[in-house]
C-alpha cells in the first residue's frame, strides 16, 4: 500500500531528476532550453542590464556638451590613444555588466551542432558588446556584435545589432565600410521608426567624419523625422543648425534652432538656451535692433530656469555691447560671464581671447598680456594657435613689465619731488582707499557670520527643520551656546579624564601657552596692519638721496627706450614708439641710452616718410656725437654698414671659437658688449642666441630657457626669436622633473671626473696620457674635457660597454695624478651624464650614486 509520504518522496525524487537533467547545456530539449532561457533572462542578464543602465545614465549625466563646436551624434568622449584597447580595467564602470554577460554565456550558453538554441544568448552578447563599447574597447565589442550576426541571422534584434556594429566600425575609423553596410541594411531590411532614426544618424556621423556634409545633412534630416525621442530630436536639430551655419545657409540653420525653441520644456534646457540665443543672434544680425535684442537677453537672465546658463547669456550680452562700441559695458559683461562660468572651458577661452584682442586693439598692452597669459592653458599645445598666442604673450610681457615699471617710477619720483604737505595728502588718500578695502572685507566676513548664525537659529526655532531634534549634537545653535556657557563657568580645560581636578592646571597652562603664541601672532598681524594706516610708514620709504633718484631716472629712461624699440619693431606702432623714444633721447647723461634712442627716432621717421624730421635727427647725431658708430653709419651708410657687418662677422667667428673652447664667461661678456653697440635686430638676435647657448652650457636648462624667453622679448622680429618660440613651445609642454631612469637601449658607460678648474693643469698632457691607455682592446674609447660650471670641469672617458670595465679602467695609475686629487669619480651611464649636464644636478646624482673611492 502506497502511503502519502511515499508519494511525496517519489515526487521529490522525480522533480529533482528533472531539475538536474534540465541543468545540462548539451541536450537540446524543451525543458533544458526553457530552464536556461529563464535563468539567463531573469537572473544574470537582468542584473547585468541593471548595472549597465545605471552606469550609462551616470556617463550621460556627466557628459559636458561643447556647443561651440560641431556636436557628435553620440554623447561619448573617446580617448583616441585607447581606440585599440583590448584589456578590461578593473575599475571600469561597465565591468560588472560585462562580467554578468560573460557569466550568462559560460553558464547558460547552449551551443548544439554549431547552433545556439538559447535565444537569450542574443541579449547576453548584445549586453557584452555594449559594455565593451562604452568601455572604449571597440575591437572586442565588434567581435561580440559580429558573433550575434553570424550565429543568429534570423533574430528580430538583427537590425539593432547591425547598427551597433556599424557604430563600432566608425569608432575604429572604418567609416566607408560602415556607410556601405548601413545602406545595404536599409535596402534589404524593413526598419522600425527608431531603428531607421538610429541607422540614419549613424550614417550621418560617418559622413561628418569624412567631411561629406551634404550627405550628413540628408541622413540627419531623415533621422530627426523618424525618431520619437525628444532628446534625440533636439540634438539632431541642433547639429543640423550647426552644419547649415558652417555652410553659410543661415535661414535653414535658424529654422532648425527655432524647432528646438518650439519644443520648449520637452527639449533639454541646455539645448533650448543655446538655440534660443542663436535665434536671437540671427534676428539681431538681420534687423540690427540692439535695444530689442538686449531686452530679450535681460528677460532670459531674469528667468530662474536659466541660472545655470548665465555665463552663456552674459557672454552674448558682452559681445553685443562690444560690437556697438560700448566698451565698458561689454568688458563688464564678459567678466560677469567668466565669473559665472563653472564648466565650459571653450567659452572661458573665447572670453579670454575676446578681452585680450579688445585690449590689444585699443593699445592697452598690460591688460592684453594678462588675458593672453590666462588664455594659454585653455589652448591645445602644441598647435599653430598656441604658438601664435605664446609669441604675442611673450612680446607683451616686456611691454607690461616696462609700462608698469615706468608708471611705478613716475609715481615715486612725483611723490619725492612733491612738498611735504602734498606728500601727506597723497598718502592719506592711499590710506583711505586701503581702509575702505579693509572695511569691505570685514563687512563681508560679518555678513557671512550673521548668515551662518541666522541659519542655525532658524534651524533651532523651526519645528519642521531636519536639523532640530531632541539630541543636543544635532543642533549647531545649541552646540555653540553650550560651548560659551562652559567657558564662562570653567574656563579653558584640556580634554582629558577628571577634567575638573586641580591637577590638570599644567594642561591648562599648556593651552594658555599655545593661546599666548597665537595671540602674539595676532598682535604681529595687527601691528603690520596698523603700519599700513600710518603716514610715517610711507614717508620713511620715499627716496631722498640724489644717487637713488638718479638711478630711478636712468632705469625709467631705459624702460622708455625699450618700449619705443618694442612698439617700433614688434607692433609697428610708430606714434607710441616716437613718444617713448623722445623721452629716452632727452636723457643725455647716458650716451648708451640717448644715442640709440636718437637713431631709432631717425629710423622711425624714415618709415613714416617724414624726410624733414629724419634729417633733423640725423644731423643732431652727426654733430653732437661724431665719434659714435651711429654717426659713422649715417655719414657713409654703405661703407659703414659693410664695415660693421664685416667687423661683426669676424668678431662672431672669434667669439664662437671661444664658445667651442668652452670659455663661456668670455663669450657672455663679448656678446653683452656687442648687444650694447648693434642696432640691427637680426644681428642682435644671432648674438643673443649664442649668449643663451653659453648660459645654458654653464648654468643648465632652466637658465637657457630663461635666456630664450628674454631673446623673444628683446628681438621678436629676428629669425632667432622664431626658433626660440618653437623651443619654448616644446619646453613648456614637457611635464615632470629630471630623473635618472633605467638604462636606454643605446646606453653605454662613462668614467667622469669632476674637478675644480681653477687649479693649474696642463690639460693637453693629461689628455695625451689618458689617450695613450686606449690600446687595441680599448680602441673604442674616446676622451674629452668638458665644462660643467664656472668653477668645475669634467674629464670624461666615453664608450665603455659595461660597468665593470669602467671601474677597472678607473684604477689606472694616471688617475693618481695631482690633477685628480680632489676630483669626484663617477661610473655613470651616458643618459645619466646628459641629464646631469643638462640640469646641472650633480648633487642630486651624488645622493643617489656614490662616488668611487680614490
């Protein structure tokens, strides 16, 4: 007789057997297929899709649109360096989604007779491909999409998969293949509306990548009509507007931007505001009604929905004011745009460039330099634009330096020459300005403190406030009141056990000592602050000695000379050049400034075709300074110029030979003498370049870079300056500090001995004796003596293949010569030696590598 218990047992056994048999992935049975399909769909792939969607949404929300450039069809920033990346990163946001897809394929894939019978594997491979795609591993993603097409040619997901595959082809640079495949897809397959939109949008991106703008517009027009997603509709309309704008068809561009405006809240706010601004801009350009345009922009500013986009609106307001020649308002609004801008680097760069160009065009070079300098970090380096802006910034740096210096010295001299009561009057005005600034600062601090206290009190008094509660430490107002009450009753106490005990007085004293130190610092700060408001503090700093005043005048006149030269040579601003050169030519106490200034004035009048004034200045130089080089040049230009050129050429060869002989001090001295005499910018640039090389060899890379920057400032129109700008562009893009890395493939070893070069040595004999050691087995070696610094030389033996051979060679008796007695011996890699010579960091190298003991 079969009991109920037996039935339950038998039923359990049968069910277990069925379940176990259904777990097999090698049997093509209905129960197996449904079991694995169910587990794939509602377990592994479901979790993978959830993870993918979450991270995809995060990726999209973090994406920043650059509305000032042609937008891409797809919101994805791709680093071109990693387009052919294969390996997954553990910290990739899509790693979990990929892991789930792989798990589904491994655990639930049912490949039977080369056919996948688990239909959910399509979803698993699609998830795998998308996860890899957004991880920017496009080759593995392409493989996943291709697998679906190969193994599931009849799936209803085939259209979607093919579109994803062609997106991946575009990312890999195969635009032509992608276009052909999508054409074939649309010809032979019936696509749903959204599939049609996706396919045409993908083709549009391929056409944009290949600069086929007309075809891109056609495909994007189809896509915008087929899509049912407002986000995509707004995006496609905006891209079409950009394409028509770049093609000059402003009416069609205006129509597409207007389509986005009419979407109103259905369009993303960023697209709406940028489209609205473009429609207003087009209307302003067509009608020219400045008042109406500015009123509409003001209405946009008032709308609370646009608070996030004030920087864009203010920028357009500033542009309009500048175009209408209302410069002060234009500059004010562009600066408001910069202050409101948080995450739009392109607009920041545009604002800096607009302000820099505005000040440059108005001959306000100090302000122009400031904005060009701020613009540089926002430009791609290296690029043509970066080099052009860098060159202009370097030119303006000297202008800013000398203009600021002239203004400062003028104010000091005016103050020094003023009567005592006038000095006091000016100083008191300055103190009043400082006092107003200090009061404003204190007022802002007080307002911040009051706002903080008000917020805390509101939280305490508001019953519905989340910060108010029964627990004391949840309420900041109660905490502050409690602290005050404690100090009033107990004073300052150390945080320790038995804090009430009198034995804790030592700790209290320690606290008091710390407070005393802090109080002293406060007193010092207050003393320094009070001195700023004491007229005697400023009166004591006014120069009174004639020697100091003469030095300031000489410095001021040199600054005027340099300004005149820069305005003439670099910017061709002859009025400004004459204004500054006239001032410096009046300083007759120094012929080194006066005569070159007069000659520069003469050349400027020649450029202005003012022969009468040019002859007047010419005669003055000849009559007043007949022995000067400039007078001889003016008396007989052809002969003097030829002699001058010949003299300089011969002198250059002589000085260059000193450079080759590593006599850098004498080279620098000779170059400075030549630069004081020559007026030829091209010639001076050549000499300044030689000086920069000498300083670099003597003091290192940092000093060389400094000299090259000075060369660009002093002789900007010379060919040497062009080469210097190229060097500086590369040097400024270099990142990091000099390090002594691993050996290079082409490295060899050197024996380098640093010695004091002030000691009397017969270098030729030393060199001969060292070279005599280069026998047949050492014939690959080479010897040289090189300069390291003004006080040190280096004896170097080059070409050792191994470190052991170098050490063995250093034991030769020749190195016991008195010349090397106090020398530092190093067995050093060639790459490390170059670094030491380039950056003059022997000390750093010595700390890492011990010198050989003699």
